[in-house]
C-alpha cells in the first residue's frame, strides 16, 4: 500500500489557497446570488430580515449598518448584506482549497457534497440552534428546495473554480483533487 502524501501547510500553500479562495469565493458568491434570483429561498415577508441580517443583529451590529442601502441603476443595493454574503463564500472557498490539500475526499461530488454539508451545518443545525431561523421542520419546502440545490451548485462552483486555478498554476504549490 502506498502511503498518502501529506501536505504541509507552508506559507506558499496557505497564501495561494487564500488568493484562489478569494477568486472562487467571488465567483461562487455570484453563482449563489444568481440562483437565489431564479429560486428565491424566502417569501418577501420572511426576507424582510433575512438570516444573515438577523444573525448580524444577534451579534450586535447596528441596524443602520445592516440595512444601509445605496442605489445602482435605480435599484436598491444593501452593501453590508453583500459583504456578509461574499465573506461567507470567500471563507468557505479558502477552507475548501485548504482541506483538499490534505483530504481529497472533501472534493467528492465535484464540491456539491461540500456545499450540501455546509447547508446542513448552517441551515439545519447552527442557525436554528441560535434562533436565527425557525427549526427546519417549521420552514416551507420552497426554502429548503432553493437552499439545498443552491448550496450544491455553490459548492460545485467553488470546486470548479479551484480545480481550474490549481490546474493552471505556474508553480505547483497546490495539489489538485
């Protein structure tokens, strides 16, 4: 039996993972926003304060920051909510790239399983546990449908971007999956 190569998290590995994770996070964040425009996860009433905004309130951020609005092309844009959305995508993209350096199994299902695992961790366990969202059985089917498929596609887009960036790197700092 061959011994699995152990990746040491050297500075070049971590730095390139952060850079590629930033890129994958920005792209996957746009994919998730696009998905939620096609299949909105919440009704307008439930989305008046969406889960990231509610969590920010729970953490003590002021409402004037959370609900600050700017206008682009006559449309309202909430920069703080976008910051939260993309920060989440970037952090978990960096984590994905770091994890696959040590455990290739994280990339099974081309990242879709990773996205689904994050859905379970956040939407089924943590957010209901902290009172950010109702219990999963008290949420409408449409919300679960949108979030489950949206997280699978989001995870896939992280993996697809990471796979491409790792395959095209000039200096082989990161290993592919």
